[in-house]
C-alpha cells in the first residue's frame, strides 16, 4: 500500500487488498468482541447489535463525525471515498477508528453511477460482495415489502369473491373494503426498471387476483428501508412495520399492515437484517454497512443502529450522509439525530474542483461521457464563480452549531492554485480546510484531513436543531426552504396546502419527521439551476405520508421511485471467471 490507482481499477485494488483482509474470527480478536457477538457469513460477518449494546452500555461514546458534500455533479464528489480516506488517515494517526456507510443498491451498480464503495486507495473491501447483495439485507427488505403486497392483493381478491358471512367463516377475516384507486404501496425490486413504473396486475380469471393498476419502485426506496435506518432496536422495527399504510378503504380510512396481519411476518424476514455487516477499508479499518435509503425522498443515512455500535466500539466513528448538505446533512441534523438522541462533534464537507467549476457555469457534466477540458485544465475564474455553493453549505453546517471541516477531495488534474483558492474561501467562511489525497495515497494522503478533524472534535460545539417538534409542517418547510436551500419562500399547490392543513390539524402527526423531497443536483427544486440561485420560490406539489416510518414528505418537483437503466449500463462490462468465480468489471 498504497496501490497505483492510476493503473489499477477499483475492483483490482480491492482484489489485492483482500489477500490480507482479516477473517471473521480475526475481527473478533481485533475488536474485542465476545463469543456470539460476531455472526460469520462466508468471508463477511454481521455483528449482533443487541448483545454488543448490552455489554457496552456503560462505555462512553466516541467522537461522532458526519461526512457530507457540496451540491454534486451527476458523477458524485466522493463522500464514500472521503469517509474511507478519513478512517484510513485517522488510523495512520494511531486512532481507534471505524465507520458506517450505506449499502449500495443493485440499480445504480448495474446502471451508470456504479457502486458506492469509495475508490482508489480509499474503498471498502471486499468490493464484489459489497456491490452484489452483501449479506442479503436488501433481499430481506424486498421479501418483507412484497409480502405486504401479497397480503393486500390476496385480501382484495377474497373480499371480492366472498360475502361477509363466507369471509368470516372461511378466512376468519373482517372486510377491509379497500379502495382499489387508493392503494398507496407498490412492489419493489432492486434494479432500475423503467418498464415497471406503471403496470396492470390481476389479469385473467377470478382466481388470478384483483385486477388494478399497480407499480414497481426500486427496493431502496421502500418505506421498510427508511424504517431500518431510523429504528433503535427490533421491538421498534416490529411496531413500525405494523403501522405502515398500504391503502385506504372506501371511507378514506387507512388500511395498515397491522390490519392485514402481516407486519409480524415482515419483521421475521428482517430478523437478520437488523444486524450491521462488518467490512473494512483497503487499509483494514473496520466499517459497518447497514441500510441504504434514498436521500432525495427518505433519510439518506446509514442506520442509527450502526452508529450506536460504532460510537461504543471506536474512539472516532465516521458516518456518511447522502448527497449534499442541503439534503443529506439537513436530514441527519433534524431527523436522524433527533431519532437517535446522538449529537455530532464535527461535519466534513467534501468538495471538488470539478463540482465548483460546474457551479461556476462550467459545461454540463454527463455520466458516461468524458469531462470537457474546462474541468481538467486550470481555470481560476470559473472555479471562483462556483465557490459560493461551497460557502452556502458551510453556512448551513454552522447553523447547526457544528464545527465544519472542508475536505478538498483531490483529483490528479487539480492544480495548487485551484486548491489554494478553495482553501482561502473556506477559511474565510469560518471552516477548517484540508487537501486530501486519499484516492491516490490512502491514509498517508489523508493525514492533513485527519488532523483537522481531530482538532475540530476537541472543540465544544453548540449543536441544536433547526426547528422544534412543536412547529407546524408548513412553518418547518418554510424554514428549511429559506435557511437551508436559500429560497425566498414556498408556493404550495392548492391540493398540497389542503393536505398540509389536514395533517396539521390532526395531533397524530405532530411527532412525524419532516422529510423533504427534492433533487440533489441543485439547491433548488430544478436540477438545472447550479451555484447559489437567487430570487426563487420552492414549489410544493404534494405531501406524502409514511405512517410506519412516521415521515411527512413535502414534494418539491418530480421524483421517480423507479430510475431507468441508461443506454450504456455498467452490467455490459461485468464478467465472472468460470474457473475461479472472480468478478471483474465492477467500478
């Protein structure tokens, strides 16, 4: 180490690093785990969450570090890479460090964006397992979610085929009288399959189901995934799984998984998924992988469970928030921390020269197409025009009372003049700033970042939420729009405002989290508006209600829960050696 990241693909670096990767029982000794706390699963293992928490309940928590980013290009700016690099840098400084990252979806992995394992010398291993199902948590979510749909559609068929007396005698069920036009749930699968966004089910005879319109969403957008990320234990998961609204009846009352008597069976499918999977960086720093919810519609974080274990096990625990600080960090700040009761010591804002050039008016960045030369040649004027986007996110983090550290995630084409310019503006905005070359040099390249983070962790901060829970929904949305996004105000559609008023009038929704839904490619609702747009209004067209997760989701713009597969997807380059079984071609 480090490996030559300019010549080796990520999967090749992973393959080399895996040769010395600790086996599950070796991790037991390294991490000081007791018998039964480690659950081997082939080359990987899970950690028994409840056993570890019971044993370590009186141990003080370590330092809590969250990694976020500026508004990204469609290529991403390396939050996972920075998270791994920071762990490696802290490890080089002799710190007892670990982390928690989200599990990647098979949709992006087999599409254009690729897996979320980090990159270069700052990645998670074993990369193949990480990218292709890991220890089965997403499969468990798919099974549990689709079981709820099986329960609903079977119930609708039986209620159509039997009268009340027959229904009670043959099935011991009361009639739920589901409105087929108000089925809230669909089916899920973990690929980008645009052909399944709108489907008709139940075609055939009376024994072939209830005929109606339905849909598929990508698995990681499931409400079950959101629940996995925010629960504190299995009991809370079971309770929430029985409170999911699947549909509404013909009188407008919610029909839940509890009404369908399916929530307990759904929880049974998730009994193993409640435990995080243990992986490590290419320099063998331990990292927990658990949950992978969408960030533009759900909470976008790895799980509270993984963070709680990590804070007990490690002196420094690094966790990542999805997308930029306006989405991922805002939800970490006001939702995840509120659900967990945990308070961070420092936030790392990942930035890149190329992202800031894009915000300065650079040419369009498109996945799968080579970057225009504006991004690979020094251009201080373009860069300076885009720096306000970084400053905006620094200010957002400071509003939470957290100490920000800007990490310049170094690319080979960056120049000293460019990184110096970013540093000057970051420090002028009140943040520490570090240039980090973890992609090229691993932990040795992240020492400046590690030092800045340790310094920030030793300072006190004044962490506080943006709003109190007593604040009503529309007031919360207005505050987030103004203080986090930079909008001048909010424009509610007639339907969305009427819905918001009904929700505000019902005390049952007072403790629901506000989970904003918008694009990650802009501070605004419009992905084409870059930089820090001025004089705009945030439009809210709907408010989605997730009763199991206890989320109210105001929707700004159109967000698809089933992405599409592009014309040149990653699966075309993935192969397997039939003699060794080794997978090649993963990003």
